C-alpha cells in the first residue's frame, strides 16, 4: 500500500501558500492519488523571485529541532516548544551546527541551542510574518507548495500525554505505565515485555525511550537486551478534536495513518545491518492493517491507539551529538560515512528513498569512547572486533517512500539544511538524487564542522550573507570549503559531486565507488 497512499501527514502545517504569481510560469497538474505531477512549463525562478519564495515564512521548513542527548537529563525541548501557543518561539530551537565538531563543543547545550542568535526566525521574515508563520508552523518538517498538495490542513502539534493513550493488547496489559508489552515482527505470536528506563530522544513526531527486557535470558529471541521505543506523537488536532467526523479531521487522520503505515511497511520489509531494525510493535494492527487508526473508529481524538515501535538501540546517540561533542578522527568519519553509503545503497537498490537524511538520523551503535578504545588497542583483537562491528544505523523512515525505477517525487519534504534545490523549487525530483545531495551535506558537515548553507563564520550580522536565507543559499549552490580549503582529502570529491546540480550529481553507486568509500569498505568486507 505504502507508495500509493496520499502523501503523508508530516506536513502538519499548511504550507504557507506561495503567491500564485510567483509561480505564474508553472502550469502543473497534480494527481494526489498517485502522486504524479505534470508540469507543462518548468518554473523559472529568478534569484529575486526565489528570494521571496525563500523566506522562512513561506517555506514549510524545519523551524524547530528538539535534540535530547541520551546522556543528559534536560527539560524536554518539546515542552519549551509548546510552552505557549499564543506567543510563538522567537528562536529556532534547533541544533547549533556552529559548534559541530569544534573545540567549543562543550558549549553545545540546550540553552545555547535555544539562544542561537544566528538562526532566529526574524532574520528571515518580517516580525508579523514570523508571528503568523510560527503560530502555525511548529514542525521541523515539511509539506508542499501550493499546487503540489493543495489540501493540507493547518495543525498545531502538541505533546501528547502518554498516559492518555495507553493502550495495549487487552490480554497482556502492562502492570504500570513503565511496562510495555509488544509483539515481535518476525514472530508475531511472541510477546516481548519491556521496562522503561529513561527518555533518550525527542523528535517532532515522536518521543524515544530506552527500554530493556527483564526476560532477556530468553536467548531464543535473539534481539538483545536494550531497545529504543519510538512512541508516536499524534498531532494535537487529532488528539484534542471535538469533531472527529469532520472532513478536516478525517483527512488529517488519513494522512497520519498513511505516514505511519508507510514507515512501518518499509521498516518491516527491509533488513540491513546499517539500518535501524524494527523488532517489535505494541499493536500488530499497525503492521497487518492498512487502516489501523481509522479502524479504531475514533469518536474523540484521544481514542487513537498508541503506536510504540521497538527499535534496535544505538547507545552512541545520533551523529549530530557525536560530531558536536567530539572531534571525529578521520578513520571514524570515513567508517561512518562508508556505512551510511551502504545503508542508502541498499535502500535505493530496493527502490526506497529516505528523503530525510541528516546527521540526526544517523545513529551510532556504540559510545564514542568505546569506539576510540577499541581502535586504540595495541592488540589485534581490538581492531579485529572493530572490523566485525557495524557502527551506524540509519533511522527515521517517516518520510521514506517506495518508488518505481523511473518515478519522480513531488512532495516537498525533508529538513531545511539538507534539502536539495529541486525540492525547494517545487519541481518533480528524483528522490535518489535528493538523498545523495543530503549525503554530500552530511559529509561536508563532518569535514567542516558546519553546515554548507549556514551563513559563513565570517559573515557580518546585518550584511547580505548573514541576512539571506538558507533556502536562498541552497538555490544558488552557495557553499565553499573553509577549513578543508587546502586539503586533498578524497572526501571532498564526494561533496563536490553531490552538493551540485542534479544533472551532474553523483548517484549512490558513484559514492560507493569513490576512493574515499571504496577503500574503507575494502577493510570491512563483511558489512557489504
Ligand atoms: N534506535 C535509537 N537508538 C537511540 N536513540 C534513538 C533511536 N531512535 C531515535 N533515537 C533518538 O531520538 C531522536 C528522535 O528520533 P526520530 O528522528 O526517529 O524521531 P522523529 O519524531 O521522526 O524525529 P524528526 O523530528 O527527525 O522527525 C533521534 O534523533 C535520536 O537522538
């Protein structure tokens, strides 16, 4: 069902519509059912036009990032984010890429993130527009241009109280909120009972917790002892709605449903050591039914069945955290990128596009210190063990999509800093090439310690480079080497061939064959 479903709900915000005259050259027809798109005249956006398109108020781009280190206990940024719906946040509570992989990594903390002066929304749009936009735009992800999907609803997301949604198979209700009964994907009759340990992550669409299995002496399960449980947060408009029969409610419900089903459909059908493993789920209807939410026949939003996905646990957190807090040695950087390449290659070979590749979605199986310790051992054992391990797991398939081999996507989705120019432009795009663009952005970020389309460190506040939006810079391919300017690293070749025009952009096979990746993969053959 996955790829035919209407585009997903990860557009909980109605994309601020572009003025039609901005796209007056575009005469396009969109078949929402099949996500096909006919563009009669390709849009010709001059820089100036794109400038206005590129305002943050106009782009349905990530405005909020809500990281939570597994190793820290901090107030949930979601709480901060939704502290007041009447006074929208003035800053993008987003990870501060400025400190990525830098000597000032210790400055990476929540307050720093929230006070990121370089990324305040008001830089991108006039205050009134900011207020209007942010009031309804509390999503990290995105949605569409007018014309791509005209029927998106405006939704404010709010943290969903887990307790309101506790719902498990009746036969095996948990004893307390801290216990969860789930069912193995590969052996659906087999329960996996889990105990909550602590929260390890917050996304815009989920809260992620560490659980462990008290019954882990059952080796037959062969699923490990610790798990990450991704608890889906339904949009507020579904949870709190008093009119669940309204077309608006139904449409949003259907979009949420397709998104969830698509993620689960893909996760349960793929298997790769470098991709997060969906081990179990709290309610098998999410796997077996194409309408697990609609069939629950919600008479009020809070009757929606909760969705808890049990995933393989990555103790090293996400790549953003690792790269922010540590200077990645070359060997580790190369290894991580090579494994990421394997993951994306596997997806593309199976005609799946991820569409949300970013540092935060690359999870690391082992803590940084463990990896360094293994690598640094004098004996051969450490190095041999390192070769046998896989280090990376690609996560978050909420925007993924199955495609036909020649199919173009039309939904504008992704995360702002990683999104390709063709997605920004709203023209049909090859999801595989947008994925390799994002891989180039990731590699650049790891090499340079900053994102390619952030204002240059030397940019003066108030001056053009600082003022222009990320989208604007992306549309102009406006990036350059700074730290690596004099370097001859073969990694640069990948970035230069991925963060470029789509007609000459490398596909995943080219990345795989590049010197940087292929030489690394030769040493970890068993992961190929
Ligand atoms: N398997 C895992 N092991 C360890 N941490 C995890 C795992 N899965 C997710 N996390 C943590 O939780 C965070 C949010 O997870 P994820 O990105 O899947 O949620 P989301 O709601 O889809 O997020 P987004 O805001 O990117 O859409 C991740 O960035 C990561 O830090």
